[in-house]
C-alpha cells in the first residue's frame, strides 16, 4: 500500500468525510506548500490537521489569531534574564511541523506578514540570529466566511503565498450521523504510520514524478487566460477580472499535480491531476472587480469558463519519460 494511503486511512479513523480537504492537505505536505481553508466553524478543520500530525509523527501547534496578537506571539522573542544579565531566545509556536493558524484574517497585517515570511523563507530571524524552522513544515490557515466584523483581509500578495485555497462545506446527513456517533464514543487511539524521515524520503520521490511539457504548457495557458481572457474568446470576462493569476499559479499547479499523481500511485502526472486542482490553486489568486461582486460572479465561475475554453492536452502514459 502507498504510504500516503496509510496516512489517509489513519486520519480517516477520526475524520468523517472531508475527502477533498484531506487529499489537499497531503498534496500540500508532499509538495512543500501551505493551504488556506475557508469554511464555517465546526467542520473539523482543526481536527483534520491535528490528526494528520499524529499520523506522520510530527509536532502540532495551534494559534488562535486575534486583533491583539503581535508578531512575537508567532515567531518568538528575546527574553531578558535578570539573574544572568543575558538575553535568551524563546521560540514561538511557528517552530513546529504542522501549524494551524486559526482565523488568520482576525490578526493585523504585521502579524500576518510575520507568519507568511516564515512560510516563504522557512526560517525566522529574532534579533541578530536566524533560526531554521523544522522540516517538514506546513501551515494550514483558516478563514471564517460568514463574519467580517473585526477582520483584516489578507492582501493579495500574501494570499498568493498559499499553494491552495480549499472551500469546506457542511457534511451530508449520513456523514453527520457518523460524526455524532463517533463524538459520543471514546476517541480512537491514533498512532503514526510514517515518521518524519520517511516523509522526507516521500517528498524526494515526488520530485522525480514526471510532468509532461504539454501539461506545463496547459498550466501556463490557464494562468495567461485569466490575465487576458479576450485572447481565448472570453472578452466578456474582462470586466470581471481586475488582475489574473500570477506565475505562482502555474508553478504551484504543476507542483501540486505532481504530488497528487504520487498519491494516486503513479510516477507520472496525467491531465486529470491538473484539472482536479485548478480551482484550489487558482481561486484565491484572481482579483475580481466590483462589477463581479454586484453580478454575483465568483472566481470559480470565471475559472470554469476558462477551463471550458481551453483544450486539455492529450497526454497518455505511453508518452511519459523518466527525468
């Protein structure tokens, strides 16, 4: 059995449903990315990443973002000891393997930027000392879509640093029945099925997954089409899209598709690995106009039209080649 299937099986002992979220978490973990999750409270977002940390034998920290948070609460600070007369570094909760940044849009921009800098650079500078963050390192940030009072929307340049944005919806009645049934019973014992060393090896194996140039060309065409929709016959979308996806979109689509192909047991990527991830990788990178808001046009609706207008490349396993 694929080691990542074992990890997924272990997590599903606790989590009911949320298949898309769990799969995207594994993709981000293998591709060394980070994930932004949007959903109403009570949908097991915290439990999902905590269960994943237990399945890989990693350390898990959770930070509840609030308006009074300061960067030192995230990355750490220097503490003065009066007896010794020296400063010592107290590392913050960002020094972990899996970090849950709960309701990240409730903290001011200074705190958001401190976290996102750590995500990008994989290190934190406190005073004159630079401290590397443990590997693997994954940040799952959450946003509450039903309340905007007291929030600080993430700037587009910072949102762009997240590999994917996943939308989490309510469970079905059948799934909710199982959720309640499990909630009134003692929680199952969780045990790691892979260790951090094995996970690092799996991340290295993902780097060897072959991505056909036609798939790379398709990801670039998607990103370019969001910037210039009139070039693919979608001039009507021009008034809805203020800014299209950045080059990080096409890069992260290829990286995520490679990880998804590995999870699915292949050493080569197929077109469906990309198309399954387009919405998650692109939706938070589009800046829509006020006209789109008034006409109730979402990023997903724009992307659906772009995908329908672009032909999917015909890449078959026989054409693959090892790097």
